[in-house]
C-alpha cells in the first residue's frame, strides 16, 4: 500500500483539480515509477494515460487501488478489486460511519467485501497517503500546490486528514523533511497503530509524528509502540480530546471513541512516547530528534551571553525536570580567572566579553563541556549569533567544540537569518530561536533516551484465576485477593493459646486479642478486647484474661476461643483499583485515600500486568507521595509492600480475563517500613455467568 | 531622559563600534533632532561633531548625559554633570554593585553624587535605552547592526540589557513595532517600576513588555501597574527566577533580589498583568494586543475546516479557561441544512466543502459570529488560507465578516506566505500559524479586558493597631485578633445559670458545658463535661447537673461556675497567615489545613489590605476549594465567614505596620454555612520595642 509497483484509480478524473484527478497529476509530476491504471467508463484516456472502463477490464492486477467513487459504487469497486486479486485499497469516499447508522452499515459491507478477498482497506473517508521516496501520491490534498515534501526522516501518521496535512504543511514551511504521511480516516481496517508499526520498521522513517483522536484497538498500537522503542525510533504523539469539550467534539468527528485520556496517557508513558500539546511542540521535538542523539541520563550545561536568559533557561529546565548540576569548583575558578565578571556556575554566563575576545569563548565552550560533563549543551547567543560581524568569528569555535564532544546534544539559541541557521545546522547544532522551546526539545530527547535505554519489559507471570459466578461478598472478595497476593488485615480465630501465639507470631506484633463468642455482641463492654499485645507472653496472658473475663462477666456464653488480629497503627490509607478500559483492557490504579483521590484526582494508572518495580514507580509518581515518605514527621511507609500488593493486583486482573469488571481495594492500610500493607475493604465486581 | 533636546556623551569615541562611539553613530544615522555633545579630552572632533574636553567645558547644559567612562571616572562624571546642572544620566559603566562590596560602595558614591544635584540615574551597568520616535539611541547594543526598530506601539522595559535587546531583536524579526526600549541595569535610582509607569502614560507606548529578575521596590511598581490598568495599557511580564535553580542564578546576576515568586505572582494577578513564560508568549500577546480589543467577558467561537483541529482548539480553550458555548440550536440546524456533513456546534466544522463553495463559507462565518455572539472568533484554515487559488476567494468574505462584527477579536490560523499574512492583518485579523498559540493570546486579551473592566479598587479602611511590646501569648494573640475581626472559638466563664444561658444564646447552639474549678484537673473523670446542649433548657439542666456532680464527686473543690463554649462540629480546618515581604510589605495567605498546605502548597496570597470580595476570590481559587463547597457529602462551609476573617486579618496587618512580623491562625475552624469561622489557635510575632 505504501510502496506499490502499480496503482489503479477507480473514479479517475481528467481534471487534475478533482478528487479522482489529483493523485494522478501528483504522481505524474513527481515521477512515480510504477504503473498508473485509471479506471473511467467514459474516457479512453485520463490525463494522457490509457484508461480502462472497469476494474475487471484492467490489464493487470494492481498492487493497490485508489477508490474515489461515491457511496455504494465504492463498495462495488472494492468487491470488484478483490475479485480481480487486488489486495489493498485506499478509499477516499466519505459518507460512511462518520455520518450515520446507514453509513455505518454501508461501511460494514465495504469491509466485508474486502475481507472476503483478503484485501486491506485504508479509510474510508480518508485523505490518503504519500510516500515521497517513491513519488507515490494517492492523496487528494491541495497542500502540494504550495510545495512538495522535503526529503527527510519524519513520518506522519494521522487519523485526521486535514490535520495530518496541516502538520505536513507546517513541517515543510519549517524546512523539515517529511517523506511519508498516512491518514487513516474511519479506520475500518488499517488503524493508526498499524501505520505506526509500519513506520517503526520502514527505512524511510526515523521519527514518527502521530495524531490521534481516539485509539480504537490496543494490540497493534501497543505492538507498534514497543517496536518503535526497540528500533530506537522516537514517537511524538498528539492525542486530542483530553478535555470534556474536546471529548465532545471528538465524538462528533469521524465516529471516534475518545477513550479515557488518563489511560491513554499511561500507555504512552509506558513506551516512552512523548506527548505534544501543539503542532509546534511536535515539530520542535521531531526536529531535535533528527540528530538521533538521545541522552539516557540527561543533564544540561548552558553557556550564555545574558545572565537574564540564563535565569530564564534555569527556570525552564527546572520546570521540565532536567538537572543543571553546577560546574566543578576548579573549572569555575579557571573560567572566573579568564573573565572576572563571568558567573561560571551553570548557567555559565560568559558575558559579552567572551564574544568580543573570541578565544575566551573557546575556553568557555570546551571547559563547560569537558568539566561539566553535561549530556546536553545549550549555547545562548541571541542576535550575536546572527551578527554578520560576530557570527563568522564564533562559528569555528562552536564547530570545533561540537566535534570534540560529538556525543553530546548541542543546541544553539540565536536570532539569525535562514542561511546562518543552516550553517550552524550543518555544523551539527540544533538551532532554536526561543530558549524555552529548546529546553522542551532537549527534555524530550532525554525522555526518548531513557525509554530506549530501559531494559526490555520483563515477562510478567500471569496466574490462572477462576472468578466466582457472581460478584462475591466482601469477605470472599478479600479472600480471593489475599490468595492473589493482596493481603487483608490478618486475623485468625484461635481455639487454643498455642494457636493464638502462633497466629500472633506469624502476623508480627503488636496484635489485638478479642473474645470469640456468638453470644457476646459487645465485646468491649465485658473487657473482651485487649490491645497492644507486644509479644508471645502478652498474648498468653491476654488469652487467659479474656477467657476469665468471659467466664466471670458473661457466664453461660458459648466461648469459641480468641480472635488474634494484626494491630494496625499509624497506617497511611491508600486506594487500589482495577478498571476495564474498552480499548486497553484491565488497568490498575493507585492513589492516596481521602482528598488526594477524591478532590485532586491524584492517581496513577497502568495496563495490567506489571512488575513490582513499575508499581513502585507509579506510587512514587503521586503528588501525595511525600505522605508515604516521611512527610509531617511520620515514619516512612512500607512502599515495597504497597508496590507488591499493586503488582499482585495487576497480575490478578490480567489473569482474570474479561469477566472481571472492576476491583476496589479501599482502604489499603500501609504500615511503616517493613510492616506490610493490608486491605481493610475490597469489592470485586464480576460479570455474571449464565 | 527619554525625549531630550540635547545629550552629552562622556567618554565619546570616534570609533563607531566602541561603547562610547555606538550611541553617537546610531543617533546620527537615525536623525536625532537634538544636539549631541561629545566629551573627550583628547580630540577636537568625534565622528565629525565638535567635542569638548570636559563636562565643565560644555557650551550648554544637556538634558541628559551618557556616561561611558570606567570606574571612579564615572562617579566623577556624574558629579561634574550634576554641578553643571544636568538632571539625568544614563550610566553604561559596569563594575558596581553587581560585582562586589567595593563596587557597591562605589555605586553608593555614584548615587550620592547624583542625589546632591537632584539628578536621576539610569544604571549603572545598563545597556541604555532607545526611543525610535525621536531617533534617540543612548544604547551600545550591537542589535541595530541587523536592523532598526520597526515603528509601532510596543514598549520594552527590562532589567537585563542582553535580554531586553533579545526581545527587541525577536520582535523586529517578527515584524512587530517596538518604539521604545529601556534597560535598567543595577537600578541604583530609576527602577523597572518607574519605567513601566512612564510607559503607562507615554503616547509612544500602548503595550508594555516588561522583563524582571527581581522587583526592588514596591510603591512605584504598584503605582505603575495601577496606572497602566487605568489607561487600558496591557502589561505582559516575564519574571524569571521562579525556580530554585533560577533563583540562584538570579542572585549571582546583577545583584538582584529574586523575591518570593508566589508573592510577585499575587501582585501581578492583582493588577491584571499577564505573565509570559517565554519570549514567544510575550510577543504573541503583545502582537494580539496591537488590535486593542480586550473582551471583558471572553468566549470563543471557532470555525474550522478540520474536525481534528477543532478538537485540538477545544482542548486548548478548556485548558486556558475560555468558554466555548455551543451555537443556538436553530443556527446549528441552519448550517447543517447548508452542508449536511458539517458539525456546527462549536467548534463549527464547516468541512472542506465550505471552502470549495465559498458562498457557504460566508454563511458559516457570519452565522457563527451573529448567532453565537462570541467575543472572540477564530477561523482555522491551515494551508487553504495560504493557497494561491483559494486565499483570494476567501479573503473578501473574511474581511466582510470582520467589518460587520468589528467589536469582536478576529483571529486567523493559517499557513501562508508573509505577503498573504500581511493582507489578512490589513483586513483586521490577527494571524497565527499555530492554533494553540492563538488560543493562548486570545485568553490573554480576555484577561486584560476583565482587568480593565474591573471597578477601581475600593478604599479599604485600615484600623489603627497598637501592637504589644513583645510577642504576645497565644491567649492574648487570640484576643487581639478577635478584636480585629478574626473571632476565636467563643467560650465564656459563667458564674450563674442566667449567664450560662445568655452566653449559649449569644454563641448559637449546640454548646458544651464544662465545670469550672481550679481544683478539678480532669473534668471528664467526674462527668464534668456535657456535650450537645441544644437549647436554653438543656443549658439550664446541664448547669444544675454539673454543679451537682462536682458537689458529689469532688467534694471540697472550689467551684467558680460553668464554662460555656460553642461546640465545633463538622468544621473544615483552614490556615490563615500574614508574612512580611521585603518588597511588598504585609501579605496575607489562606490555605486548607493538613496535606493541602503542607504537601501541596495549595495557598493563595495577596497584599494587605483587601476586601471581603477579594478574600472570597482567594478562597475560591484554592484547588481544595471543593472541600468547602460541599464535596464528599459535607455541608457547604461558611465561606462568607472565612472570607470575612481573612479580610479582617488583612486590614489588621495593614494597620499594624512594620513591627508585625507574622501571624499564623492555624487552624481556623470553618463551620457549615451561616455558623461562622473561628480561630482555634493563633500566633502573632512582633518585633520587640526597645
């Protein structure tokens, strides 16, 4: 579909400005090397090419066909193409599932017609695609009137045709090379995920820019992101519809399911996909990625001619989370000795003097790179970098420093003419006018680097889970979860003192002892509850005391023994949960209880299953994490036990299958370090079997 | 200093590339109409102008002087200029307070020399200023090598010379008109606030772009922001040093006090100043402000040719807080009848069809503007707006719609050549390539509009406050605050049953009764505390019961009566406070107690004093506000009482003067609506008198 040797155009037009005419004109203009086979019942020739009256009249089986005929005729064309042996169609035709029920039914027939012949469909209601590497332009965009793609390594995958070509047009205006662009329209068959997956292995593409309104299927999407990461191809994604407003608009557009943005975000985070909020951000990141330097442990060294800009860049780096460690003391002293007014901590303010005495500039550049050891280097020169007198003097030093430290990501912030910018780019610099945008792009390169360097996801063993036929009681739910590795607050009915001591030993101290009798409803009234049993002796003594009190104060009550329960003190209340996302399946959630989850929505989500290490990362990502980490004079909480319970819950959910609708563990009581985490309440909701 | 008739240049150089040479060369090039008086002891002529050997040798008193001689010579020059009668100097010389203690001492001498003659100083260590309206260029920036300022209505006020001219250079590259730029350097005399204040009344300037590292003085700064608001001149401010990293760099630069960013932000919010995070944002906003349309009640109507972009714009509008109300049903039906595939809710997706049938486009534009009644209108056309075939057809309809609804802020998002953009701008459109940046700029115009429309700040009566000589006890502190209008939990020692009933009546029910005796330490042990007294009868009964129990269970104890206290139930715990900012004086704070303030720093600050209405705004701005507003099944809290206490605290702080170091009211217990808010604990810290 993307690199064919021949293409049929059903609904071919002689008019190069019509939908069925543009692709032919574009391919002829751009020297498509394959055969173009126009299908038009009314003309022997189309745009000078021999035309054929029908699909069946085609002289050969095309690798791919463009379908540009309206309504039912498109369904018929797909059926005819399938019968002819064609295996791929790009369907421009609109009026399908994006419009109404009748359209959705027609789309079903379109897909059925293709499936019957093992044929793949891009669209319907799509703008098409282009692959400039082979001059293939099955796309009816007017974009090309303003210029052809610049060759380069960016691929655009977009659900929206208009927005996909908008990104293309902006990238072209910025001089960025976009070789491939694929728009997926209604995604009746080929989905965005499959397109990303193709790009992840295609030599034409090194950087993937994706635009989504809603992810419709999980498997290919996940596989694509995984492959892109393994192949070290960064994916920048714009996923709109994150607001309620946006969500509404997304639903009225392209029959899309916007999905739960929080969950989509969790999936993107899982694979190191960087999410862009604007076209500009997306292309900044794509541009920066063109250097293919992705620092796994990012840090930023800044050389600036303006102290003010240094502060601004520091602010931006802090907000973005890029460390800017100070220069070593000796290196600072060395630079200070060169220019006494300089401020060489990092940002390294070399002052205008270093620019006027350019040999100073060389020292500042190289000393900062060498002694600072920063993974990313940013040089802020503002208009000096574009000055006709200064730029030619500075450029050789910049070039030399970059060559000497070629493993670093070098970024220049200058205001300069296009030709000067080009010169710096040829020397290996990324050039941004705005320093804040530069910082954002540097941060994204670090995130890619970290994702690429991460060990491959470990295989998480998924247990076999047999769910009850109906939603279980709370007690049964807790039992099921305890078996799965999410322990409930431990308690045991003990018939003997030996049993009581053994139970207490196994729970860890302190424990609580309670008289166990069906006839004593209010235990505390007869002194039937004893707290703070700190060791085995205390348990033995309490056992005797409880039995004695019962005999004295509730004579005649049937005594079954003593209940020993772990005493929960100083716990942090957490909430764990599992929900079933319609696209991504079971997802697990963790949050701090109370206001954090209810008012602040301070939660972390992830697809099930995942490891203890990932679970711990989720916990640490919470805004309220300080509460688990010793804030407000508390002891540190048992984060390992919490992460263990969360990971166990994720394995349980993955093993339980589609019948598991939801799990709520709220609260999960997390004790101080080393003392565990225990569910105090749990609800499991299952789909009833019939 | 900004529009002089004559300027002396002390340290004038014949070399047009030297610090003392550039201003002369620039002014000659740009036709400065006033007299330039070079001072140079070694040359009779400088750059062709007659030069004078010393300040005293000058033939007339210059309106202003540029000082470009090093170190002590600069101090001497200022003294000489003062003696000559000159009233203003722009001091380029560096090596003062920004360097070390000795430099600071020299700066003090510089200021003293000037003050003695009533002379004002810009700098030292400043890059100077320019006023292109009169060709006045006392600035040694190399910026002008790349082009002169474009005439327009933007003024730049910057503490940093390098960053100020960076902003100027970026604005020039974007085609924005910047007539005046003033850099303040070390601010030994003229501060950023005074510059903003000058711009707020100067006809040269309509939009003020300010850059600050730290605000050094409050009065002129506040007065300037107030004046700018009254004169409807928007101020966009970049204030760096908000991060810890940044704060550090700010201190090592220009001897600046970065101040507390939270408090600065509160001051900017107070005056409707929009804070920009990047140069790009600052200039986007300045550009948008050039239309001088500031919607006081902003709303956004969007017409788009791409559904995807519509979703993106909706997301951005929601994030920015601009409402996008849907179109009225009948207008939607009308548009839907024109193009059946259109989605005319808002965003109004008119589809490519409206662009192909341009008369449709006219209907969509005007119907959306008219029926939707949006204050701001955005049209997203992407490359279609730049298309050589399409743009000329669309432009007349765009122009007509804008003229018909000329009170609206009209924004176009297109990818187009510079000349096409210029055409749209001439038609009254703001043109942005990136729709998200357009949304941000539209949002800023609404914020300016709201600030300009706000009634002038009411005069807040400030009470006379007499502070104790030393930090008072908690009880005394609570008494002082109660007197000031921040009530403590009401309680009263009552010697008789009548007094008890009267106290309870005055507090409101329920109340708590407690036996009052210096001999009974643990009241509850003898049943000496009775809760939930719901009415006067219950108080009477409790009074008798308490006395009886005391007589029976603590015979011999001295009984002083009964303490009646308001019973606090279901309160939300808040924290109020006052701190003294070194620049802005007393500032009051409000936050929710517990994790909100300690972990999340969810607080709101404002300069003292302020009104109840402002106090309520602060409360409502808290992230945790839902907890006061009925979240989690609680009753709504008494926000009016909370706001009343906060406003009273602000008046108290304003009246207390410099000796009030801090106040902490923590917790302030806020009861359900209508039941009040009461301090349970309060600490007032005062500077001891000697």
